C-alpha cells in the first residue's frame, strides 16, 4: 500500500475512536502501552492547540 493510502486509512480509522476497534484486536497490539501513550499525547496536543475542552471518554 502506498503512503497516501496508508495515511488516509490511518486518519479515517482514528475518527471513530478507540471504541471502534474490537477489544481482542487492541489486546494483541504489539507495543500497546507505548502506542496508547503516544495516542493520548497526540489527543492532548490537538486539544491544546484547538482550545477545545478535552473529555476523557474512558472515565465516563
């Protein structure tokens, strides 16, 4: 798969959120703690720059 397609797939997959990924897939993810940490930092940075209020769906 070429890079633009990979980027498009990644972005479109990010829109529905973590809840859209079956739990059994998430548990098998290699380097899961590191990837989740990076994802949380990316989300925090997005809200920091956009000025939006961040809601932690996992806590609700």
